[in-house]
C-alpha cells in the first residue's frame, strides 16, 4: 500500500505547531514565562530584601566574623585594662604604706615639757612669771628648723582646739618662709629655752566676764599656756608638729584640789612652790 511505503512524519506538539503557524503568518511568538537561572553556588548568608547587593556572600561572612572578633578583642582589652589598673592601684597603695611606715619609723619626734621657773608676780602692768621649756628628739633622724613658741592666755578660751590650731598655724609662717631659722636636734639630743609668761593689766581687769574677748574673769586669772613646736626632717619637706596645752594652777598649802583660778593681788606674788603646770592636752603629727 502506498501509505505503508511512505515515511511516517513525527507528530508535532500543538504548542510548536501554533508557533510554526504564527511564524508562517509573519507574527512573533509570545513566550509566557522564562524560568530563573539556577545559582552556581548555594547561599550561606542572607542578603538584604531591599536594593541590589552585589557583595559576594563569602565576603559578608568574613566581615561579620571580623566584627565579632574585634568586639571580643575590645571586651578582652577593657577587662585587662581594669585588671591592670586595679593591680597598679594596689601596688601604689602598698608602696605608699611601706613609705609611710618607713617614715614613721625613721622620722624625728620632738617632745616638749615646760616648768614654771619663777614666782607669779602681780604689779601695775599685769602678771608675770618665767617658764623653762625642754625639747628632746626621741626619733631616729635629726629634727631640723625647730621654731617653738608659746602663747599665754589669762583664761581658757571657749574653743581650746580652735585657738591651738590658729596659734600653731601662725608659727609655721616664719619657719616656712625663712629656711635659715630654727635649731637642729640630733636623735637623743635635747635643748632648753627660757620663756616669759606675761599677762597685761587690761586683760585681768575686774570688769571683765568669763568667756568674753578679754579672756578674764572678774579680777581672777586661770592662765593657760599653749606650746607649739613646728619642725622638719632631713628626708622630706613635711612639717611636723608637737603641741601641748597646760593650765597654771595654784597648789595652796592645805588644799587638796589645785585652784585653777587665782585672785589678782595688787603688788603681790604667788610663790614658785605653790605654782604648777597641769597638762591639759597633747597633739603630735
């Protein structure tokens, strides 16, 4: 048969047949959808949903890793800084403590004591007595530029500590401004000075009251002696102080308790044997 002899033509899909029909009519084919091109490498880091980011994923991962490493290093550095700072502070405190202990062990220490050397005499100008002050260095190094002084008050001030502080700070002025003044005491050495205790007549007038600026009490006196001894050492520039306060008391014969107030006697005296110095306070730095 003729159909059997002829070569069979392959069947053409309908879509392709339609395309061929369109081409035959001179029209362009319409392609409904183009599938996406598969990626060459798998995505390991997420990209931004907005905009076009052409950064390779491996580079993003490297940048994130570098940031994490830098953050960890910064935190570690901060912790090391805090630890080193604390160690340095502890070492400084230990060094300061050792230096202070060495200073306390090797510095000079000046003691002072005073005695009444004469009777207490009342005359038209006031009250007068002589004092002897003894200074002794009991430390392990020389005490230099010693500049002691004493203040005699007719009656105890209302604020004794404040008055002592004021007087002793004033004594530092000549000692600090003139390096050539003052004495030197070697370890174990001592020296003496004579002082005069003078109270003017106007400060013991009978019209004054206790605690007023005149520091007198109705014609009676209760003398107070404030002693201040500023000095320095040979190994630093610190100013050290020894400060003492004494009450001058009347130990009249037959009295069990010394009298802190003494009635002013015109042109009279209180014998040396009846006078004593009663320690009130001592300060040293």
